[in-house]
């Protein structure tokens, strides 16, 4: 009988632990969904951003084409040179993401 009482007590403790862990997981899932829905991709610079952190100087792009050595718009050297035009990020639409994936992976 003592053994059974001890096992019942352990069983209740395990159930309480399970319920606490489930509650924590539920809270984390809600947080993750909020974060995931806030994260967007910029149409111009392709960086991920959150709308609440999107300012007039957040997106840096060039206004002209790269000539192989420099950007025609500002004279910056190298393809990786920071952009000369400052704007807010403009989010990509979900349809654009699907089209981009289709262009990259035509075999799939």
C-alpha cells in the first residue's frame, strides 16, 4: 500500500509538471506567431524587417544599374557598396514570394 501511495504521488507530480510545461509551450507558440507575422521582406533590398522598426532611412538602394566597376548613380565602387537612396522598406506581397521561388526552382 505504501508503494502504491508513493507511485500515486509521483504520478500527480508528473501530471502537474506536464500541465506547467504545456502552458509554457502555449505561451511561447503565441509569442512566436506574433513575431512571425510581424516579420516582412523588403521588395527592394530583400532584407527582413518589422514594420514598427521601418523608418525613412531603413532601406538603402541604388537608383541606377551597376556597370561592372561602379554604380552610375553615385560613383560608389563595388557591387556591395551601400545604396545612395534612403527610403522606407516596402514589403513584398506573398504572391511575389511564390513567383520568385518559381523563377529560382523551375524544376519543382
